[in-house]
C-alpha cells in the first residue's frame, strides 16, 4: 500500500519519518540524502550526508570542512539502508553526481527525481530509468507551453555573433556544459572563464571530464575582437550591465533571465513538459507527486488516469 505520508515537508525540508532522513534538506539535519551539489539542494552543516562521490567533492569545494560531519560515499546502483528503508542512487542526468533517489519500503517503490534532465550532456552521467510505484518529480517547467529547444542548435547561435560575447551562467554545472558545447559546436570561439569558475573545472577534471579548451579571463584579451566568449557567474554578469563592445547573453531555460529579446540562449538543465511525460512513460507510476514548481497542469493532464498529488 502506498503511504500518503511517506515523505512530507516540515520546517527543515522533505522528511521521511519512517527512517528519519531528509531529501535535500533546507536546514542542517542529522541524516541528509543529497541528490546533487547545487546550493538549493545541498546545504552545509548536516551530520550524516549520503551522496555520490561527485556531489561530495563539489560540496567539499564549496563548504570546506563544514560540508558534512560524516560523509558516506554511495556509488550509483548500490543499495543501502537507513532504518527500514532501502535506498538506491540512480543517475539523474542533471550534473556530475546528480542522483534520483529510489526508496523502497514494505514493497512499495518511491522515486525522488531531484533535478534531472533528459537532454544529452557530455559533462555528466546520462539519466537512467527505473520503475516505481510513486514518481516524486520536480515540476520547474511542468507546463504544456514550455518546451526546451535543442541545446545544440542554441549553442550554434554563437557562430553568427562576430563580436566578443559576455555569457552569464551558473558556476557549477551550466558553465562546464557550455565550455564543452562551445568547443564542440562553435570551435572557432576562444573560451575565457571567470576565475571563480576555474576551481569547479578542476573538480570536473579530477572526476574525469574533459571540458575542452578554455583559459582564465585576462582583461587585456577582451579589449581585442577575436570572437572571445567570456563565461561569468551571475553576480559578475549583472555588473557588466553597461558593457560596450560585447554581446550580452545569459544561458538559461527561464525567459526572464534572457539578457535581450534579439539574441537568446535557452539552454536548460531541467526537464520540460514533454520530458516529464516521457519520464512518466518510463517509470510507469501509480501516483505522481510534484515538487518545486506548479503541478496543476500535470494533475489536469492525468485526470482519471494517474493520481497526482502536489507536495509544493
């Protein structure tokens, strides 16, 4: 029997009371299952942290000794137990080390996706599919009107821009994906990287990911017009609001983060509407529980076919 309260939100985040652990807690807790290393999913100060090798490496880079009091490195597809719940990390395709969390309790399988994507990405493990009775999916872009374009075609837009480009991107995950894609699909561009992104790139290299050619930013270089692409984190991108002699772009799936209407770069690391429908087809759940977005469209779409519960 599916337990309606198997996981539920409290003041610290998404909690499983049947084994006393949290999924991506928002405050430090005793037992934290971390799906991936982005800051909105991986806070510092937890006592016991269960995560993949890559996730722990990125957390250690960001939080130093405070990344965990006790860290448990869990490989993909290797079951482990907390209390009476068996857990298993399944590749999520979002960034290196990102994991879906398959939880089994009293014969019922609950699959927490964390953030995930279906698009091919040379800088992380591809998503893997498992069957589950309950699909607990993020719903950031769970809207029929939202369909992400082909990321390769998006990055190829850079080929038509002949002046230097200031490219805003999040430091962990998106920047590295962009470096790799530019080297593959806009190879005449020279990639410059903000100095705060370089330590993240070093972790990627240690994990075995070859991002391709790039170099740390040099102010003198951007004074030349040689088709440079300077990748910067959001805080730096915003400080260049009045920059001249460059084309400003921000790589994101969000329309409101695009820097201008004439030139956009819609590259998302999340599933869109069609991706979620494909996920449901692959997982074949009896129920769908939605997180981190608006689940109303899914509830209406699956009306009378699959029960949809909106957790947040």
